[in-house]
C-alpha cells in the first residue's frame, strides 16, 4: 500500500530481553516519574484547612445587610428570587408590628429568607436585582463544606449581618429587653 507521507518508521521486531519481559525498565521508569512528582511543588492543597487567596472579583457566601441604624434592609419584595436563575432563594414576607421599627427598616420584612447553597451558582444576579442594597455576596467567604444536605440551606440566622445589642444602642436604637435577648441568642448561634 502507498504510504500517505514519508514519516513512516519501520520498526525492527527484536526479541525482548529478560529484564524487559520482567517489566523492569517500565517499573523503574514509572517509579522515577512518581518520585519526581513526590518532591515537586504540589498542585493541590489541604482544603478546608488551607484555602487559596480569593480573586478580587470572587463572589461567595451571601449576607443580608443592615442599615446604618442596625435595622434589616430586606423588604421581602422577592426581586432577588425572581432574578435567580437557579431558583435558590425562597422567602416569606411579614408586616412589621408596632415597636419593631428598630428591627426592620421597611413596613414589610422577610420573616424567613433562605438560600439553597447547593443550587446557587454564585452569579450575583440577586445582588444586582435588589433595590434595597440588602443582599450581597461576600468577597472573602464561601459556604464551608458540610456532611448533610440540609446544612446548605442558609436561613436568616446565618445570613443576616450580625450586630451586637450594644452597637445598636450606640446607634440610638432602643431595644426592649426581650428584643435584646433575642438578638443576643441569635449572635450566640452564629457560626464562628
Ligand atoms: S448568586 Fe445567583 S444563583 Fe445564587 S442565589 Fe443569587 S441569583 Fe441565585
Ligand atoms: S434581598 Fe433585596 S431583592 Fe431580595 S427580597 Fe430583600 S429587598 Fe427584595
């Protein structure tokens, strides 16, 4: 048959030596490659104990922001949930009661607000859709690894920006002892 190019190489079919038949050259070649990689710089890290530096444009774990007086900004309008391509956000709206003006900025607020971190693709569209500057994706924090799927459903207890009752009183927000107690309990439950 006519060769397609002149690069064809004719190999001499010589009999294998005893060492070749015992795979010795191949074993030593494999071991040398293993040892070379063993002493070279590792491409992997021991996550989660070690983390790599975040990119300046990294979008990580969500946070529900408070205003300058420590009140929750979110008004449960639902725009973030509508904008979310992964349908990762759910919420239940409620009406602010008399005496809760120091807790919620608007008359309507999110009684519950959940983000499913297993669905989320961290695109940031919820952040862009929010008219109240209430939801942000943090640039230096991501959802830590967990063993149970339920633990990736982040509720308000883990999403709302923490603020101490003392900081609130410095900002002129008067809390009833019950409200201060609720806040202290929430802060105690915040993961470190
Ligand atoms: S970052 Fe994107 S996927 Fe995640 S909750 Fe926001 S809109 Fe949805
Ligand atoms: S986070 Fe923003 S967009 Fe989402 S419900 Fe609250 S106020 Fe509306």
